[in-house]
C-alpha cells in the first residue's frame, strides 16, 4: 500500500503496527525482568543461588555438619567434680584402656571426708547411665589398708562406646541427640564483598532432634543439667558467599581460593585442600557398606594382623642388674631373672606394679610348664646401686624351646593365641567424609599349650574368650581413572586398622609367691581406705601445732613408729620338667629335614592338570611346641629346588606357624577343572568347603606340584616333618564328594 495524501488510512495502519511492536517488546521485557526477579528471589523453584531461605538451606546444613567436626555432639557424662577420681582403674590383671570392655573404673562405696558428697553423686550418675545400658556394673571388693571393702566397678560396654560423642571433652560423654537446622530467620546483604563476591549474613536457629528415650526422664534432667541447656532452640549466624551457581560457606570459599594459590609443586598441600573440599560432598556411610569395605580390606594384602599375638613385658635379669647386662650382651644365654625379697620402701616408687606384673607373667608361663624355679644361691647380688648379701628370693629360667615361640629375642614379645575372624561392630562419624570403624577380632585355632597359660593370665584369657577390639578409620576418597585423572566420583577406603590388645598389669603379688616374698608382701603399698570422723579426731590428738619466732605453724608428730624388719626364707619346691619328645611311626611317605640349611623342600613326582584329587599330610614336631618358621605346604606351578614354599600358594601364612602344633592334619582338595584349591586343618575347612563358592584360585587345567617344606631346629636336627597320605590305605577324614585319592 502506498503512502499518499489521498490514502490516510494506510498511514494510520502503519502507525498502529509500529506502536503495537513497541508495546509488545516492552511487555515481553517487563515479563522477562519480572521472571528474572522472581527467579533471583527464589519465587520460582530451581535457582540454587536465589536470595531465599530455601536456597540457603543446603549451605547452612553444611555449616552445622562442619561445626560438629570441631565440637562434640550434644552429650552428657558423669561430672568429674573434686574428689571423684576412681579408687582403682582397669580390670584385675588388665590395665585401663579407652576401649569397650577395657575401660573400667572402680569406686569404694563407703566414702567420707569433704569430697564424699561429690563422689557419691558421681557414683549415682554412673549407676543411672549403667541402667541405660552404657556400663556393666558389678559389686566387687578392693583390698585396702583396712582389709577388704565393698566397691562398685563400672566397665564401658560396646553400646556405651558407640554412643560416645567424638571430639568430646570427656571420652565417656554419651550423645543425647542431634542438633539440626530448624529455620532460617533472616539474611542481610553485607556492604563489603568477600573474595570479590556478594556476601550475606544469615541468621538461623537449630534444635535438638532424635533424642534418646532416657533424656526426658525427670531423674536424668535432675542429674544432668546440660540436658536442659542442649534441649532448647539456639540462635546462630554465619556468612554465605553468593557464588555463580550456588550459595557457598565463607570457609569453603577460602579453601577454593587457597587451592588456586597453592604452588602446583606442593603436591601435599594441594592434595590436602582437595581432600577437604571433596569431603564436603561425601555421602553418609551405612553399616552394610562399611562391612563390605572391612571384609575386602581384611582379605587383601594390606591386612597385617592375621596372627593374634598378645604383647607383654618380661625383663631379663629382673632385679639383678648384672644378670640383665650379661643376657643383653650374650643373646645365646638362657633367659632368666632374679627377684629379691626386700622392703618395698627400698624399691623404686613404680616398682610395685612392675614387680607384681613380672611375677604374674612368670607364674602364668610356669602353669604351662615353661619355667624352672629355684631359690637364690648364697652370694652378693646387685640391685641398681645397692649390693645385697644373700637375699631371699627366686631365680626363674625360661625353657629354651619356648623362647622363639614368644619372640623373646626381639623387642615385640607376644603370646600367639590364634588367628582372627573379623566382625564389624559399628561405625560412628568423626567428621565429614571420615568415620571411625569398630570391629571385633575373634580368635580361632588357639594352640592347646596356650590354654593352661591363659588360666593364670587374665589379659590373655580375656583376649581368647572375649576377643580383641580392632579400631580404624574409613574415609571417602576420589576415584582416580586409568590415565591418573581424578573424577568426581568417590569410594570408601580404610586408612588403617589397629588391634587393641589388653595390657597386662597387676596390682598384687601372685598368691603362690607371697610366702617367698614375705617382706615385700607385708610392706606392699595398699589402697588407702576413706577415714571416718573418729580417725580424724585421733589424728588431731596425736599432733600439736608449734610456732617458732613468728614462722608459719608446723605440725610435728609426738609418736614415732619403728618398723620391724624380718626375713622369712622358704625352700621353694623345684620341679624340672623333661622336654617333650614325641615318638612317631613311619607310614607311607615321609618328608623330613635333610640336615642342611633352614628347611628342605619335597616335591611329589606325580602331578595332574585335570580332575579332582585329595590327600592329607600330618605335621609332626620334634622337641618344640609349634611349627618352625619355614614349615609349610604349598602348591606351585613351576617348582624349583630352592623353593621354600613361600612363592606359590601357601597354606600357612607367614608367621602363623606358631599356631600349628604337633600332629596337626592338613587335608588338601584340588579341583583342577574349576581352578580351586580347598584345604582343612584337623577337619575345619579354612577357606570354604568343596562345592562352595570359595577356596583359593589356581589356573584351570594347569599342572601344579604339591610341595612339603620340612624344617630343622637350632641344633641342626629334625624340627618339623610331614607324614604324607595319598589315600592308598584310606584317610583320617572323609574324602569330599567327587574327589579321588591323589595316589589312585
């Protein structure tokens, strides 16, 4: 349409279209601005950096989680007032340790004095916590200077240990709930930017949730005032950074900036910062997943505690310093110690517990028949800087064959009492991405010679019957790809596992040695019993206050006590036990020590590559309690003459020879078609029975040769030899279904 004076209608139509376009553009712009404002303010869901409480919630919850890393969860504990120190720590024969079953404290029931009120309240609080299942409470008797007195013993159990709060001021502070975000009450934009970005001050409230049932009991709130202080709404404030994609805590923002400023060559610092930032993305760890991680770790080569061995201290020489120096210089000398009967005031202050512990260990080893006990010969002996002339006492000598078994020649002396079956007990979070794992190591295949020793050794008996605690750390780690590039995915890994063995510690002399150590027993330091009001008055009458020339008042005793010393000599009966020399009868095949080197390997000339075969081998020890260090049975694809059984698939892990004793029978079932090796010891299948989806993996349809490693002893004689049964005259144990005798 042309624009002309004769056509005013066309001009109007064009003008209307122009204003229509302008109006539509303004309308759309207004809608866009309104939509952006609604998006920015959080009126439209999905914007993680919106200026709204909902968008800030995730960052605030991260702040609360990080706070629990540096401070403990809400928890309560028995108040440690003045005078609430326990009268005895630990169990009889076992030292106090921060572990379930070993954290034990004992309190005398009858309390007097100024601190009696505090201690009675402390006992009342612990009694209440014991009723909630955190402690095992029992009534015992303590030996004091006034005789036996009634006492209460509180031992932290597993439920109590798992309920303790990490990073708490007290190691026995039990959680009462979890503090979580209640609501965000307000937020204000700060005038100054932080790290070049918008910063907002956010105010929020937290509350206590998931409270334990006993928390609301009137008795609990009356005893533990901290419950009321924790069970209330608390006001908090923090600073959030409005980043490009979400709200970020000020602390995390600084970490991110620090990562960009760290020198790339400082790999340790860079890895530490990256790990901290990655921990903030770690998910929750469930017990089922933790159990899978633990089982995989125990089956891997990283697990170093397949042998259960209780550490102990046994000093060479004992009280005789000269004898100790001789034994240290000459390791081939017999391991012995001498202990003198002397007044405890003449000994060092810490020697009472040490003397009781040392003699208790000797007494336990004597119960197994490994100690020769004799009276001291007449002569002069050296006790530190004192010279004693023919004192009463004992000389104890360890049997030579048991020295190697107990690692007496090394610094880490221990009693092997079996292998470990590891079972997860529980996990608790220490901080983001890091959990503390608690497991129980159950002993298995305990040697028979250990049992009589354990009857006189409380720490060893506790480890065998109750098991030992295994503690470790599980953390969340980035998965590194094959090209060594880090991904955004992670996995749970165990950093380390430590076995918590009970520590041997005795407070009293063994009863069997008390008649010999008469002076020591009479002057033995006793636990001081609480004094009563009458004793306070008597003490006051026996003392007088004097003042000399303006000096401060002094107390001087009006009575002097003279301690009469007497020595009682007792002829201790000595029983010398002959060494154990078992007899044996040669049967079919005997693999015995050849007389050269540490061990002699024997190979079966008949080998297979297909089928399923079974054979047995009985290990016999000569003049020793357990197998020697190299004694083993293995399966090797390409055996060599210098092969000692450690290069192939070995049935006895290195170090576990101490668990194998005389006449142990090994049954070996080889499935060449399936590529699996099964074996049992005395009828107990160690890696699963044949037919199960278990066993040790070998190559399918490949020739493997059984190897029997016989060993000698230090005297160059037979130590361990193997009696091999290929099934021509039957087996001791039933042959598995589908397997043929190896000698058929």
